[in-house]
C-alpha cells in the first residue's frame, strides 16, 4: 500500500504526473485541488467555502482540507494506497497525515519534490488552458491544441483557470514558498525525500518519478 506525496510549486506538473504515477503504482490519484473544484462544480457547501480561498490563491483551512482527504481515503478505491497531489501543503496537514496513516498501520513511503525554475513555472501557468469536458491541460506555447480553444480528444471548449491569471499566480507562488516549502525539510529529515527534475519532457520525468516512488531507500 504505497502512500506517495508529490510536492512541487504550482505549475510544476504535479497534476499531469500524479495521474500517470498513480496508474503505474496501481494506487489512487488524490488531488485536493481537483476535489475542491469538483465540489465547486457540484455547488456543495465545501465548494463554496473553498472558492473564497482559491480565487485569491490562498490555502483552504487545514481542518477542512484534512477532513476532505480522509473522507476520500476511506473509500474502497483507496485501499491500495494513494499518490497525494497537492496535499499536504502545510506542516499541520503533514502532521495530520502522519497521524491518520499511522492509525491504519501505514505511513508516507516517499515524498517526491518536482523541481522547476520560477521563470518556467510562470510561463507554464500563464499559458495553461484546460478542457471543460475532460480536464486535459494544454499549453499555448509548448503543447497547443490542434485547433485553437478546442480539445483534441473530445472537442470540448478550453478555459483558463481563474487562479492561473497573472496576479493570482504570483500570490500562489508566494504562498507555496511560505507554507509548503518547509515540508521539503520535514520529509528530508525523515529520510523520505527524493528530488526529481521537473523541467524535461513528460515521459522522462515520469520514468524518474516511478523509479523514485518504488526504489527501496531514499537517497
Ligand atoms: P491545485 O489544483 O493543487 O493547484 O489547487 C488549487 C487551489 O486549491 C489552491 O491554490 C488552494 O486554494 C486549494 N488547495 C488545494 N490543495 C490544498 C491544500 N492541501 N491545502 C489548502 N488548500 C488547497
């Protein structure tokens, strides 16, 4: 039952990579950002609450986020472990995760940090467009759709996330530095951290991630 935490700044490719990594490990892909957006599109109370934070690029409160994660981890499709994408993002979340997993006789096996230079992050986030139907991400400069504004897979209309607009992107990067970067040390001290270069092509990064998630000991 592997539990793998994927750490990295907004725009580092966590979402794209976490799905494929989870598939390779036979584990659940659990993205807190996706769960908040799902709640938002279903008009739930949790979605409304999350929106007020997400729109500003701020983090949703820890207690709300942690409760949502453990609700999800209790479902049957989480029985074979999970790749945690965008969670934990604060020290209290990391501590709550450790406690919650310990109660089930499990632990975080690996924390993988995807490293991408700042200029590249800003370029990726400001050029990111997603399909409204299937969520496939495109980038206007590095991986544009064949037809502008239309998804190659299903013809869905592409949209830009509100929090990918430049002013919000800046706040998200600052919040990441203040609140999430300390987790790198947290997992390093536990001997669980592996760093992967997130700036190459998607398939190479994926290979490195699978190796990092499955190798026996942290380097
Ligand atoms: P993401 O899709 O991972 O970039 O997340 C989008 C937004 O959802 C973030 O900017 C936060 O507002 C919120 N969010 C996602 N995960 C967390 C988390 N672990 N803790 C608090 N807020 C979160």
